C-alpha cells in the first residue's frame, strides 16, 4: 500500500487568521437589543461591520439605538417585537429578512426576572417569565431557522442565558427565572443537533451580574454588593463589553466548529461553586 504523499495537517492560512473575528457583512437579528448587554452587542457588531436589526416591545428605544448606529456610519434597523406572542416573533423575523435580505446570525437577548419566593409564586407571573425567557427562544430560533435553511448558506444562533441556568440562589425567589434559563441550556443543545445538518450552529452565552442600571438597586445595597464581590474569583463586576466578545467569537469564523455549548462569562463564579 502506498503511503500518503501529503501531510494530513492543513496549512495555516494567513488570510484565514485575519478573518477569525471578522464579522463584516453579517446580517444580525437582535431581539432584546436595546437593553444594557443587547445595546453593547448592537453597537459593537455594527461598528465591526455587521448590519443589525434591533427588535423589542418599545420601538422608540429600538429606533433611537438604530439611529445612533447609523449616525456613526453603521447599518441598523428597528423592529417592534412582543416576545410573548408567536405571531409577533414571526413578523419581526420576517421584517428583519425584508430589511436586510436574510438573517445570518440570531443573537437572542430577550429575558426578564420576576422575583417571587416559592410559596408566593403565582401562575400568571410564572407564565410571564416562561413565555418571555423560554418559549420566545424556541420560536425566535424557529423563525430564524426558516430563513437560514431556505437560503442554504448556514448560519449562527446565539442565546443569552445566565449563571442561573446552572446555579440556584439561596434565600431568593428565583424559581421561574432559574427554571427557564436552565431549560434554555437544553434548548440550545437540542437545536444545535437539529440544525447541524444545515451548517447552523447554536450556542449560549451566560453572564453573571453585569454593570447596568437594571442591577443598580442591588448594587446600591452595600451588603449585597459585598456578597457578590466576595463570591466572584476575579473580585469585580463585569461590563457589557466583556460579554460582547464571546458573542462575536460565536458569530465569527472563530466559532464555526462550536455548537451546542454554553460559555459562562462570570469571573469564575460557576467554576468555583
């Protein structure tokens, strides 16, 4: 038998190295894209050359952020989205396709928390959190996949989760939030398996507390802030931009061989508990 004359190890292509984190020209559908982390993702991806369609229930906020991006020389669109309504999800995804010509990347930043202790949880509140955090992810993924599969060019789907997808919280009423974020981990894995034949990757990015106005009431309580800092191995609270980096890695060529994974951007919290 004749031995192979060439090496199995592929050559290192300098041009491929240059493209590892290149997201220029990607068309990004960004539900929940005007919250603290969503805004950072929208601004960063647009500045790096992607086109973004920002969607949320407050269209004026989406329009204001899109206008900022356009004023800075980027490409952005604003869409209305009620994440609790499947018809609205379908319409927003179709609107993104109509505005951009297709969706290369879904970055799902939709999510809420309604704190209620176990013995105080109401059906209405639990359903609200479930519909917003988990059910919407299912149908945002489905609506995006329709376009991605139809075009046959592959794609990326990225969901924002939380360390609460892996860790419960003592002394707090997080039943609905933890259950939905934990369920989203398995949704990521299952969708990754079903979409892999279409060259569509599905991954999650799960931060801990990140600097934002949303968590200001917690951080303004010295005892709570000290508790958060004490249990974080890096000893500080992360910034929205530190979450953006992993989103871009999943969307860019650097992430093409990762699917069904959740990366915890948490200063080491989940590694130590």
